[in-house]
C-alpha cells in the first residue's frame, strides 16, 4: 500500500522488534501483547495500516490525531523528498531559514489576528512549556490555572497543568498551579479573582474523554481572563487544523483573541515532529526583551527544513482537499450513525464529539459494575474491533469506558461506515453476554501474555525482570490521549 512500493529501511524487522521489547519499553510491550497489538506496522497509506503479516487495518486512532492528512500523503512525501534533494543543511543556527519564515506567515494568516509571532517547537508539550514562560514573564505572576481532566503534555511544566493525578505521582513538586472544572465559568471567575494567575491554559475540547464545554464557554473565559489580567493560552495541539470541523476550535467557540495559541500534531503530517507557539507581540517581547535575551528560549532541533517542509505541505493539503469541511461533514455522519446504534445496543451510552474527534461511552452491565473485569471490558471491546472489524481504536484511559476515534481527515464516507460496522459488531458481541465476553477476553489477554512473542523472545515474566509485575487493569490498558 505504500505508494512508493518500498520496504522500510529496517535492519532486520524481527530483530529490531525483539530489541525494542527488551530495551525500550518492556512494560508497554507487554500491554501491546495483551491487547493483540504486538505487531509491527510496515506500511501506511491514507487511513490504512498494514502489519508485517499483511493484515490491513483502518486506523481510527490516526497517530493520536497527528495523521490528519493520512499516512504518507503523496504531497507530503514529495515535499520531504524535495527538501532532501535540495541539499540544504539541517541544523545551522547562524542563518535565516526561509522555510520557517514562510510557515510562520502561513500560520499567522490562518490564526486569529491577535497573534503576531511564531516560535517553532518539536512537540506539543514543548509548546506548553514556552507558553508558561511567556505568560510568567509578561505578567510577572507565578500562578497557573488549568482544568480538571485536562491534558497538556508530559514534561514537568505541562504536567503541572495536566488534570490526571496518576501522571503526576512520584514526580515531586511541580509548578504552582490550580485547576477549575472544565466548562464552569463561575469557578473560573473565582479562581481568577486574586489576580495572581499568569495564564489560564485550556483545550477547546478536552482530548482525553472528548469533553465539550457549553457553547460560548471560551468566549466568556477570554473576557474573564482579560478582566483579571490573565493571559488566555489555548491548547490547540490536538484540535487545530480541522480536527474538530473548524480550523481552530477555540475561534469557533468565540474566543477570537487568545493571547497565546499552541499547535502541533497535525502539522507533522504524522511524519516529522513539529509544533508552534503563536503569541501577541507584546507578550512575546516581554520574554525576548533585548539582544541579550534573544536566545533566552531555544532548541537545537526546532525549525529544521524537513519539519518546515512537512508543515507547509500539510497546510496545502488541508486547504486543497478541504479537510476542515470534510471533518465537520464526516464527523457529523459518524456521530449520527453511532447514535443510531443505540436503538439496538443497550451497552452503548453517550456518543459525542466535534468534527472527527468522536467518542462513545460503553455502559457496563450491572454484574460487571465496579468489578475487576469492568475495567478490562472496554479493552476487550477495542480488541474485538481490531480482530473482527479490522479497525484500530483506543480506550481513552484505564479507568474509563470511553472509546475514542480520531481517524485521518482524508477518510472516505465508506470508511466511516466501516468504523460504524466495527462498533456495531463489537457492541453485538458484548450486549448479550458482557460478563462472558469479559471473562473470555481476560482469558485471551492471559494467553497473550504467556505466549511466546513473534520474534521468539520468551514472554513469561522472569522474577525481578522488567515487566515481571503482574499486569493489573490499572497498569495494563493503554493510557492514551
Ligand atoms: C491537548 C494536548 N496538548 C498537549 C499535548 C502534548 O503534545 P505532545 O505529545 O506532542 O508532547 C497533547 C498530546 O496528546 C494534547 O492532546
């Protein structure tokens, strides 16, 4: 399926996979085995993935939302080839990079007019770090405010803003920060009242769990922040560039003058890490305030020609293929079709989302509620979707029964239907006998753990070895964004 028909330039795939399991993340390797995802993806085209056994799967995870233009979009691949063929050096910091200038201009054309400066990053979390620094330098205030259940990244500054305690445990004191319930303007107003908050950092739609605020929430949050002298930092890392059926979900909700906007994921085209922080010029100037401070924030790898070429190509594809509109249209169709399944399946709860960021809640039947099996049950659901429906989906975190879909925006209507069929089929399997299905999934997971890996590595845990801890529901299922 690779349009270029080439194999990956791996040394020896089996050997590499074995080394990864052993040397990189043995615990995650065990989780993958448990979930039947212990495979190597060798090819990707559009919404399709192919594994080392030639099995084709529709990718409804889409690189946690990064593969907006689909895997290996020909336009992106061509842009990267051209960038390499041009022979320009990669990381010379003493010079003026035209591709970065072109991308900055393009981003500012798309962004709200309150934003005038661009700094390029290599990830979303790195963008949040810079946003924190900009806000503290500009306001001279220490405190940060974010929302319960927010996700802003794993580096320690971004982690301080992330509203999931398990991610913060064992890492000691983080930056001073407070949290308010997402969507609750009264709480926000109270939290801002002491006028000590540098920034309110918020996602327009919370990626974890796909939580939507009441309409107009962000517009009002912007007003409250302005009144309190707090910067509004919008985290569009996951939602930006069409994911939610608008170019930026924040602007669509009426917050049209943010002080800082952080973007990433989609810009990468799913191939080259890239992100950006867009800011008001006076906010910017408070950090980069003099010649002495011109490099007070920087990174070795940012704004490389490959990253800039990828992002420019992605923005072209988003425009030419009208992916923003497509996301709105096909996202609505996906939600409508999923809602219709509720007539036939009592295990289907809420269906929600914006554009092609969509989630469904699974309802555990009474015998499973609060039991060990209930947290494995959603995992058995996505395993069934993968095995029988040929669709890769994700459970949003280990303590939830929410299944999330963020397929590439280039998805075709027939492929949307395929996701719906896979959900229908998997719901059908659990409706009648959720307890039985859950127990059989438990058995299958146990077998997965005990079987030998495809590369022949023994997978039965060794005493004291990494990965030897029994996989409990809390440790096992993928914790994803
Ligand atoms: C809303 C949001 N902010 C920040 C991040 C962190 O981005 P990255 O994984 O590139 O560090 C993510 C990642 O999922 C995200 O969804």
